[in-house]
């Protein structure tokens, strides 16, 4: 069974640009969550999508947005990039149930903003 | 506000020297507590999910336990390949995000 895949694995952008990251969940999983990981703040929740709807959102500015497609694949977009957006962006998928649903993570996309 | 605190921040063990990692949490109604292992430059790898106080789960040299305030990850006779950062996360009722601790960086020397 294939795991969670994320593309691209590495990205280098400059301040002010925008970026789109992609995540393909495990087959059969309907929930996709996005996290930002930095050395200083650790793993922080960005948002979760379930059946093409954003179900929950963390405390990030509106420059961070996402969407989910009918096949459960998800994209995350960051507009007007800032230096502080440099991080490992992780996607996690789960069945999307309501009882302590286990999330499985992808390898991440390493974003560097210059 | 939901909080997760892991201790110690870093732990160095000799191969075969057993120890425990701690995860203390405060959450408004626990839906689940999760343990992950993360190697440098990779995504977290799922280890265990615990749902209620008193629950225990084991996998090879690892055993996770849960009380109403904390969870322990016991490592028995560790090997160098167990070296990694171990992350604890909680999920509260009526929420679909996970709140992560800062992690414990474990180093096992041969």
C-alpha cells in the first residue's frame, strides 16, 4: 500500500513569490492535514480538509490556504512569501473518522525562502 | 488551551540501557494520544495511538502507556537504530488537529 506522497520535495523561492505544494493521501483516506515544522516552533497545525471542505484551521495568516479535490488529493498555497515561511511542510492523511483518527505523514516539502 | 510538554529534550543512552520518555498533556477531552518517531529530514513515522487511561501498547523494544495526565514511552534495551526524535501529540474532542510536543531527541551509543 503506497504511503502519503508530497511534491515537490525541495523548493527555493524568493520573498514575495507564491508557492503551491501538493499532497496525495493514502488510498481510501479522505482527510488531509497540513503542518509546518520549524526548529523554533516545532510541528504546527495549518489546516485540515475532509471531503473537499476545510474542517479545521490553525493560527496562521490568510496567506496560507489550501484545497482538496474530489480524489482527496490536496494542495497548499502560500502567497507573498516571507523569510519566516522557510520550513518543512508536512502533509498527513487519515480515514477522517471521529475517534482518534491516526494520521500518517508524508516525507515533507522543504521550502527555503531567500 | 491544549498543551503538550515532552521531557527530557535530549537523552543519550548506551546500547542496552533502558529508559523512559515523558509526555505531559492538558487537553479539553482527550480523543487520542499519539507517538511518532522522526528521523532527520523525514516525516514523522507513526508508532502508537492511545485512547484512554490505563491503556498500553507495545512494538518491539517500545512500550507506550497512558494516564489521565501523561504518557510514557518506555524503551527496553535500545539499539543505535532507535536513535531519532520521538514526538508526542494529542487530539482533543471536537477538534481535528493534533497538538504536538517539542519532541525528545534520543541518541543511543553502541
